[in-house]
C-alpha cells in the first residue's frame, strides 16, 4: 500500500491520537485532520453506567416501561385520532367481565378471589385511563395523576409478586 493512501497515526500529548489523511493527488487543498480522544467523555461514561443499570433491572422495571409506552401511545392516538377513545372505552370493562366469567366457571375463594378482583380493578382502571387519555389527551385534567397512581400500584404489585415466587 502506498504511503499516499495510508493514514498515518501520530501519538501526541495528553493521550490524543491525531490521524493524518492525505489529500488527493494533483490537489493543493489542506488535508483533513481527525482528532480522536483516547478516553470516553464523562457524559459517555454516565450514559453507559445508566444503560447497564437499566439493562440489569429490565425485568423489575417492566410495568414502568409499559406505562411509559402507554403514555406515549395515548398521546399519539389523541393527536392522530381522538375518536379512538370511544372505542377503547367500550373495551375498558373487559377485565371485569373476564373476572365474572372466571368466577362462574372456576369459583375462587379467599385470597384467589381477592387477587382476581384486585387485578381486574387495576386492569379496568388502566383501560379506562387509556380510553380517556386517547380521547382527551394523556395530560388532561387528573389523568396524569391517575397514570402515576396506576403506575405505582402496578409496579408495587409486580415487585411483591416477583419476590414471592
């Protein structure tokens, strides 16, 4: 390989590599200089640390990620088609109907019935929030506080259930 086409790496002070890329033949323009620091910046280190922390706890944070996706999806639905709130409102009662059907087919008592009712109420409340957020906007009125309360409840239940199994 000719020295005219090969990049030359020059080690300079303070741990910075300077790479000299030669210009084209017949042109008198100045060559390009690319300066690349040897160590990553502090912001890159912090971003990597936060990314690794989130990756290690990805299963623990599943309800939080789903809540953030629901918030963004409701915002997009509200911006593009606010009429979808009416359709989603009809689907919000599905978990309650599901518990009634389940109780009729396989009756539960005690803690099983309490868990069924509690989770059905949480799912119904989530569906109602999603329908209202798609219709009126995710940050309209008390919907943002309701979103936060449902997020805290879902994350708490998730952590309790994951620790006991």
